[in-house]
């Protein structure tokens, strides 16, 4: 049958996570930051599923469901915040919100 | 089947890379959708059809649509795209790329140490997942429903317009 | 009776404690009772002990009393031990009796001062320390008393501390005597290191046995002790502090800077005379220092305007006489002069105090005048004291003591005619400046009105001291005039006698010269300052006269010299050393903290991405640590 080493799956997850991390750190637009966070969550979920698949158990998938749920909740709240952010600062620059400096 | 896995992973990586690089928000979003679809395909290959379907429905279907709606509301245009390219200079992405690369390197290093035997994925179907959800993970299900409730209430409250604030001004 | 010896220093200490702890709460009369009473009791006890000692002398003519063991470490075990012999007995008597009279006087003099209890506390502490100094059996206890009197001198000179000038004078006194004290301490170290003990009698024995006369060690040790004595007794080159110390209240000047503390140097040289005899160059130096100092301060005294400064220079000069006597080996003559000097100098200061008190703290003699009608008792006692100071023949104590010194300066084995000549010139100067002071202050027309006449508590000490200034000399008459040797006979139980090398014939000649000189001084003073006062003023206005006047007025410019040689380089050194590399350590720590703060505060820039980068970095490092382990 199909034989995919677990490492490849995890490596894919790792690459996607790294991309997401770089995106969070690189981008100044809040929406892009949120998108990159989604990428990271997705990658983490992928890692879970790969692991669950190796052991032929449903636990990995269940974990992914939870992650998905959390991501959905987070995105809705986060985008609401983005709207507020835009109202307040008239721009989507994350660096504008630096009143807590010093 | 393996080739399917490799192809979809390559597509996922490329699409994610394009997400990072694109200046236009909507383009990046679309690339992100493609990436998610590719990952769903990977799930399918790995024998988790239920999760693959969930990924497409919820992640690509609901969350990304939410993103698109918000972007449309914010009415981001080409001016913003220019600003993005202004912001994405070499000195900006050098540091993060290095950090991410180092992290990736560490992860791969760990992985290389433990090469186990390749496994043959069985299909873990929806029935199995459902039984596990309503069995050992019942509490988690309940908690995530509370989380969704909290998210709902929070999003509603935060996104609300107050009477004394106009569309383009006012303090939050 | 001799067992009560320990009470004599302890009573003033007890008085000090009572006044220091509770003085503010006691009213004036109680304070005076404690302050004067403690010294009075000491005086009575001293007299009783003296009578007992002289009538039934203990074996060896000394008496030791140990209170307790002070230290006992590595074989070094000094005790709080008192040692009474003829030398310490005489000095103890003088200190307590004269001290009592001065305390009585100051109970009225300092009456309106708000620091009344503080004054008596300090004075009692001083008397206690001085007695410890005199009665100490070992040099460590002696040094304790030495430092104690130095401290009290500082405290009392700067008694009116609200005026910064007084504080400056007190600091000057302390620093200058400190130089001497440091030399003395090094001398003590030297003695202990080489001879292994600090008990005075034992020390002298060992020094006599182990060291040969003129070798390096005794010369060094004696020179260092001389350094200490010179500081405390205000001799050359450390005499600059005493004229400025007149900033303190007059009873302080009387007690400390006339009768007692300044004679501590004389005491220590007499006490360690064996050591000094083992170092002939140092002994010669003692005599030379004495001679030079008495001349130098004599010249300075004839130009002073402040009555207390005249008396200060006079004190320096008279102690020069005592040093001269010590240097030629006339040990008991020095102590004899110390005793008579204590009487008449204290009297002079107390009389000056009456004048100052009565004229509202006026010190300038030229603003006084004609006071003999307004202050008769003061005038007569002051006159008697001045006569004693000038060694007016036959009726005063000073005559006998000073002439004994002059005779022995010529005729002793270590004497020389140059020393005698210095002493004679000094005697002329003494009577000159003394009677200049008397004539300007008490004769002539009055420039100021006396507003406060002295009361009995101020007059009784004056009278008693005047009596002593006259009769104190009769216990020691020279060979040509009856050869009464009560005093020196008693002193020779503790100090070696001196043999005059010239005969009676020479003694008569020298005696006559001395008499002529002292009376001549009086005559010249009368001439220049009473009969033709304009003459001295005109002389002073000529250009060599003005130069001389300024030179002598400033004490032969020693202050200026020390300022240029020592004070200014020191201040310069302190100033360039202000930012030296040790400071760098402290300021470096502060600077480093500030630098770190400014660097680290850059990380608090409020930007989300930056913080996210921090998280990523932390994660990488943690994983790296886990991986590499």
C-alpha cells in the first residue's frame, strides 16, 4: 500500500509553520498578520493529523477539529478587532499601535 | 497515492510562499485558499477524509470567506498594495526569514534523528471520529462550544457601532 | 589614703557622664554643682594623697594601682594602671587645684551661655583625660589620655560652634597636633617593637640595658616622641595652632592652653627622660627648639593687639623655657617652672577673662585702658601675675623658677652660653610684652566702660592664684640665697639631679644680669607705652618697622609658610584626585546601569511584530538547547 514516512508529513508541517512565522514577523498589515497566524494554525493541525494517522487513531483528527474551532473563534474576534483598529487608526499598520512603548 | 501526496505538498508550499510575497490582499487570500485546499488533499491521502472535508468547508469555506468580507469592508485598494511593497523591503524580511529558517532547520534536525519505518495509512473514517468525540473527548466538545459562544459574543460586541461614533471617527 | 588614687581621675569622668547624659535637664546650679564639685573633690583627694605620699613615702618612692586588665593579646597586656611618683604627684596637684579654681571661675563666667552643661561636660572630660595622661603607668593608657585632651581641646576651642571661625580654629588645632600625635604613635610602635613592652618603668629599664647612647633606635624613638610633644606643647614647628585657639572661651584658654594640656609635652619628655638621655642629639634638639621658640614667640608677642593672643604667645614662650630646661638636663627645674607658670598664666587668663566679660567680649587692648580704677581686684592680681611672669626679683614665684632655668642653662653639662643668651633675651622680651600689656590695658585713659563687674566666684580664684604666684616659689631657693631645696629634693626621687658646673661666683653674676634684664624690660615698656606712647607708634610706621611689625605680628609668617608648603599642594592634590580611577568604579557602575537601561528600553517599543520576534527567538533558543543536549 501507500507508505509515506511520517517525517515527510511533519516536515511539510514544519515548512508551512515556518512560512507562517516569517509572515507574522515580516508583514506590517494586520490582515496579513492574521493570515499568517492562520497558516501557522493550519500547519500545526497538519502535524497532529499526520501523527494520528500513523497510530491509526482518531485522536489526531479530533485535535484538528478543536484547532479548527479555535481558529474560527479567533478569526471572528480578530477581524472584529481589525475593524476597530481601522476605525481608530485609519490605517492597517500594526506599528501604529505602539502607545505602550518605553 | 504517494505522488499525490508529494504533488499536493509542493503546491501547498508554493501557495503559502505566494501568500507571503503578494502585495495585494485579495491575491494573497486566494493563494491561501489554494494552500488550504492542497493541505486538505494531503489529509485525504493520509486517510483522514472527514478532516479533509472539514478543512475545506470550515477553513477554506468559512474563515477565508470571513477574511474576504472584511477586506471588502475595509475597501483596500491599489494604494494599499503600493504601501505594502514599500513596507516589504529587504531589511524587513531578512531577520524573520533567518529566524524562520533557523527554526525550520532545528525541526528538520530533530526529525532526521528519528527515522522510523514508513507506515501504511488506514482510513480513519468519520464514524470513528464521531465515536471518539462523543466518548473520551466529550468535555472538549462542550468546551469548544463554549469557546465558540464566547467568540460569537465577543465578535458581536467588538464589531458593533456605537451611536455616538460615526463611521469614520470616534473613539472605541 | 593612697588607694583612693583611682577616684581622682574617675570623679571628673563621672561628672562628664552625668552632664553629658542629663545635663540638659538639670538647672544651672545643679550643673555647676556637678561640674565644679567633681573637680573640687578631685582636688581635695589629690591634696590628701599628696600629704600621705610625702609624709610616709612608699618603698621606692612610687605607688602603683591597677584597676583592671585592659588587653591581653599575644603577650601584650597593658592594664588600666595608675602610677604615682613625685613627678605625677606634683603635676596632678597643679592640674586639680588650678583646674578647680578655673571651674569655679567659669561657673560664673559662662553663666549666660546656653551651652552651660555642655561646657562643664567637656571641661570635666578634659580634666579626667589629663589626669589619666599624668597617672598612666603604660604608654598605651598615656596615649589614651593624650588623645582625650586633644579631643577636648578641639571641642572646647570650637565651643561656640555657630561661628565658623571658631570651628576653623578648632580644626586647625586638631590637625596640627595630629601631626605630632602621628609621630608619637610611630614612636610608641617603635618602642614596643624593639623592647616588647609599653610599661614606662620597664621600658626605661630595658632601653637603658639594650640600647647604647647615641645609636639609631633611641634617637629615632626619642625624636618621634619629641615630635608628639612639640605638637601638643605648641613649640617650633607646630606652634601655629595656639594663637588661633584663643577663639575658645577664656576659661578654656586658661585651663587647657596655659596650665595643663600644653604642658603634656613637657611631662612626657620628663617621664621618658632615660630614653632621651640615651639620645643626646635629640636632647640637644629639645633645648634648641625651646630656645628658638621662646625667642620667636617673644618677638611676636610684643606686636599683638588682642590681649589673649599676647598671652598665647607668652605661653608658647614659657613652654619654650621648660623645653630649654629639659634639654639641658634640668628636669626638676622644668617642672618647677611648669608649676609657677600654671599659677600665674592661669591668673593672667582669668584676669583677661574678667576684662573681656566686663567689656562685652572686647579683645582689643587698644580699646581698653584705665581699667585699674574700674576693676581694682583684677588689676592687682593681674599685676602680681605679670610680675611673676616677668620674673621680678624676690617677690614672685616666677623669678625663682625662671632664674633656676637660666642658671642651669649656663652651668649644666649640656648647657651652653648661647642657650643662656637666648633665655636672657627672652626674659627681656617677656617683661617687655607683659608690661606693655599691663600698661595699655590698665593705665592711660579709658576707652570703654566696664558694664559687668566680676562676682565672688570669679574673684576668689584670682586672689588664690595671686597668692600662689607670690609664695609658690619659696619652696625652692637658689644656692646663693638660702639653698632651699624642698621642691627639687622631692623631685629627685623621680628625676635625676643636675650638677651645675660653674661656681657660686658665676651664679651671682648671672643672677644680677637676670634681675637687670627683667627690670629693664619693665622700664622699656613704661618708656615706650606709657610715657611716650607716640614713640613706638612712630617706630612702627617706618618702613623697616612696618615690615618687622607685620612679620612678628603674623607669628613669623609660619601660617603663610605652611599654607604654601603644605596646605595648597594638598588642596591641589585633592582637587585633581577628585575624579580618580577609584571614583571611576562607582560612577562606572552608575553609568553602566544607565547605558543598559537606555539599550534595553529600546526593546520596549510597543510594536507587536517586535514582541512576536522575541517569542520566536525564545522558542528557537529553547529548542536549540533541547536539541543540542
